[in-house]
């Protein structure tokens, strides 16, 4: 593609060299650059792409994009290599990628879901509903990327970088996808990963404290304002009327078509007569011209909110009430309040909860509807924030009836050290607990002590099918492990 076309729509650029050259690819990783590629230098958190310009040119780049303020004179760029200077190379990369892949998001319906929690479950619910209606659906999110039933690979972040995202979109266009449902993280909005995307519908699930750090958001206001960018990119949206922060969105975008859903407050889509059990939720909601009973096999009150978000989008896209009901009853989300069937009829839930907020949320949710004990099995990842370990121990000790402290992904840390730090918080409570470092043995112990009235929550691993120890990812799928435990039980 001609360089001029790659740069279309970008303002305040400065260029030196030939703009009529042909660009055969775009990369922000100098190692992946090939002949006649444009290399975009980005200042990252841990490295600066401007330091790798020589390598990109050596690999064949015929155009280099640099950020305003970079020292051009000290770079020694050959005269036959075109240099483009942009005010913000992250944003410029996103728009260039959209142009290079011929704006694929304009060729299907694009639904973006943002919010602190519920994004993953809501995207899977929407995907299942739209497929029930006969659509071919793409999904991009925290767990993996999909086209229909085909998994395109696990995700290393909630929302891919702009270049990977546009490549994915282009592949989805090629495979004739009708609708793409994607999780849109606050980071992706703040760092312009989704700039240039043509969103048809935006959803804001909820807003609680998370992602406040030097490398993410300095404060809650920045976190909220980053999420609002999704609604600046889209005129149609659905928001949670029961969230005091999210509900502000409607007033902030008075010219947009923003509707609400909820349980407790007046909303455009209201759930009534909610029933929560340890294996499903059901509620009454208006579908079409009448109120219908809707059931989903993902337990917890939060599941009602996720269902309402999915139903709101489905109604907007003309999905029939029958297909909505069938899909929600059938939907399964890997590692999100995922119930594992077993021959003893025990309630065993796998959940990705790996932060204090998410552990507190899932344990309180199951506590509210479980008739027997809540048995919590969790650990904390190594080489990550150690400060949260005693906090999570205290949470489990306070909320759960019994806790088994175990290993998660210790990575390069000593598992014994991690569990001892969790135990510090546990000791502040009166909670009953034991320590079993071997996670497989911890799961087995929980199963052996549980009755049909209890619920076992295996927190932290969720959709992961491995355990990372000393740089090696060893097979560890909790579903398989549970099956093996029951197989060997008398």
C-alpha cells in the first residue's frame, strides 16, 4: 500500500523523504520487520522503540515513524529511508494499521464491552446469543480469541495492541464474520489500542477500584475517564443503572442513544423476581411484548447483570426472545463461575478471582446463596504484587467457612514463602483453615470434606490449563484434575 494511504487521516505529521513508496507491512517490533516495512517506534514502559531503529533498517524497513521530540540527528537514518514524525506514535500506529488492513471493523458489527468486572462473561453470553440467532461471531477478550468455535489462541492481555487487533479483524472479515464482540480494557482505551475502530454498540458493566498503579492509572478519575473514551467512539450504548458511577454516562453523553439495565433502580431493561441458587439464576424480564422467565447456569447475582447487558445488545440487534432464552440457559464461560459436573453431585466452582476485590466478590456472592459451607481453595501468583497476599488471606478467612491455602503460579518464587504471607492475613481472622501447598492435593482435600450442601470455590486459575513453576508451564487443568480425583475415589 502507498505510504500516503497508510498515513491517511493522521494530522500534524512531519515527513522527510519519499511519500510515494510502497509499504508491504507495519511493525512496532524491530525483530519482525521485513523488506519495505514501516517501523513505528513507540516509547514503552520498559523499552523505547527509538533505540531499535538501526535494527529495523537493517531488517529492511523503508520508512521509520518516530515520535515528536525524538533526536532525529543522532539516529543516522540513511537518506533513502523515509522518516515520518508523529505527535503520538501509539495513536499513529493504530490509525496506520486500520488503513493498511482497509478498515476491517467497518465491515461487521462491532460491540465493545468495558467495565471493571463482568466483561469476559458478558462477551461469551453475547457470542452464544448471536450464534443461536444464526450469526457467525468473533470474540476477542481476556481468555482467548475466537471465530465461531475455532480458537485463534490464548490472550496475553484483555485487548490486543492495535496492530494485532487490526490483523485479527482482517482475518475475521476474510472468514465472513457477521459480528465481533470484544472486551475493551481501560488500558487499551488510554493507550489508543482501539483508536480507529468503528464501534456500533458500547457496554459499561460496572466500575470499582482496580488497575491503580504507576504503569496503569494514577487514580480512579483517570481510570473512569479512560473507559469513557469508548462512548466517545460510539453513539449507541448500554449501561448498568445500579452502578452509581456508570449511570453518570447517560448525562455525560446526552446526544448519544444510551439505555440502562438493572435490578434495583428504574431502567429501560429491568430484571424482576430474581432467584439465585448454587447452580443457576433465573429472573423475569421483558422480551418482545411480554415478560419472560430467563435462566442461566452461571450462578450469582452478578450473573443477572451480565445477562441483562447481553439481552440489551441482543434486542438492539433483533434477536428473538426464544433464541435469547435458549442461549443464556446453555452458555458456559471458561473459568468464570464455572461449575464442574461430577459423579457425587458436589458444587465445585472454578473462578479466575486472583485479586482481593475479585476474591471478595466471588466468595460473598456464593455465600449469599449456599445452604452449607463455603470452602475456599486459593493461592497467589509469584513475581507479582506480594502486598495483596495477606489481604486475600484475611478476606477468605472472614468470608469463607473453611479455607485451604495452596499454590497458584509460583513462577520463580518459593511456594512456601507465598503461602506463609497469605497465612499472615488469615491469622487476623477466626476463620478455619489449613495449608496444603500442592494444589492438586488441596483440591482433593476440599472434595473429600465437602457435602452436597457445600460449595467449593477454586479461585485464581480460572481458564488457565497450566501451572507456571520456575519459568516452565506445566499441564494443570483443574477440570481434568477434578475428573481424575473422582475417578480414583471409591
